[in-house]
C-alpha cells in the first residue's frame, strides 16, 4: 500500500514551475485587485518559494508571512483569494508533515479545506485543489471516515471535470487519488487514463501569471512509476524522454531516471 502522505513529499525537491502558461476558462479574476496589487502576480511561485525557504531555515515563518499577506488581501479578492490562501495552507501542512509535526499538519490542511468549502461559487480549479487537499487529509483518519473523505475527493475531482473537461489539474488529481488507493478498495483502474489526459493538456489555456499551472510534471512522474510497476519499461522510457524534453530541469524526473537503468 502506498501511504497517502508520500503523494506530497516530492514538493520539497521539485522545480518551481513558471506560472505564465494559460488557464481554465472557468476561473474568474478579481481584475480591480490585480490592476492595483502585485501580490497575486506569480503567486504560485511565491508560495512555493516561501515553502522552500521555510524548509531551508527549518522555520515555518516564511509560509506564515505569505499567509498573512493573502489573508489581508482576501476581502478584495473573493475569487482568486481563497484559492491561493488555501494553497498556502496546503504548503503549510506539507511543511509541518516534513518536520513530523502532524497535529499542525492536519490543522493546516483542514483550514485550507475549510476555506475552499466556504467559497460559494467554486470553479474547476477550486474543486481540483479541494480534492487534492482532501486526499492529503486522509492520512489523519482511518476506517469509515477515510472512506467518506475518499468519496468526497473523487466527487470534487469529477465535479471539476464536469465544469471544465480540459482542466489538467482535475485529471492529475483524480489520477493521483486512484494511483494511491489500494487495489482492494478499487484503486489502480483509472490512474493511467487520467495521467495520460493530464499530460496531453496545456498547463493553462491562456498565459496568466495570476492563476495555477501545476500538475503536468507530476503526472509524468507518477505515470512512469505506474508503468514500471506494471513491468512496461519500454513505455516508461519513452514517456520519460517526452517528459524530460518538456521539463529538462525536473529533479523528480531525474530521480525516476534511476529506475529506468
């Protein structure tokens, strides 16, 4: 069984993805805020960089600083504000998980989930991130409750695809959920198709530095791992070459390459 937590441990070592390639048409921007405030420009990288700084310093303060800025901007950014604040809480949860402070890790991810669940007009990006964070939270529960949360993850991921069938992150998240679900609980049947679809799609439809672009590199990595688990090495090698051509500086793909020797 693959521990759910390890879906996310790669984030410390992954390369920062540029936030300047297209996005789902379902996302509405807070144009007045964007015109007057640069906080949200390149925000995906800013949050990731704060996380990396926190890890290097072994101190969560850089993440808390970003959290403060996003919280203060929330009243003026009712559409994109909750998404990025929740995303920051996600990284806060990952930080605490890395330092084995699991109580604070759980509290952080639950806060992020609460923020997204409270948003009245959820778009595909909101639902994809919500599903991703819910899947992270499964590690903190067991038994029937784990099954309930798992169903919520899938429901939100599918709702994201219903809103936007071409959303890369929705397909990636559903693939990762299926990939890490044990076979005895129905997992492993759809991950390949979800990952392949994610890889086919653009990071964003229209270049926009205010909106998310994560997911494709990780889809490559998990699909390669899945193919290797199924003894499909030639396909894995072909996919690796494709992935490294698109992400030549990817640490994770470099690590996967060691499995292909």
